[in-house]
C-alpha cells in the first residue's frame, strides 16, 4: 500500500450524506428549511444545495456558538528536531 494514499484529510465542508444525517432530509429544500429553523449558517451552490463548513458543524454539534475566534482551525508546525 502506498503511504501517500493511506491518509486522507476530510473535506472542509460536510458531504451530502453527512448533511442528510444531521438534518434528517435528503431533499435540499428541506435541508435549507431545517438549517434555517435551527439557526445554522450555510451557503448555497449554484444548484441551491446548502453547504456547511466542517469546523462550524463540529462546533454547533458540540453546543458551542461558532464565532471567528473559536472557529479557527487547529494550527500546527513541522517539528524536524527528531529527524536524523
């Protein structure tokens, strides 16, 4: 197995299946209604499908009110001190 292909980062946005699991609906118009009713932020694609950010969704599901300060992705730095 190729090591480069063994680990994939999740998309920055929820998949259609994840959005359906959260809202309980597969139809985009019903998803939009649920998201609006439950005060979730989302944007629309050209096909009027709602798009929800992954970090935002994690915060909402954890009961945290997402804001610019707590929605920042975890930072990391490359540590080469043990190489060699």
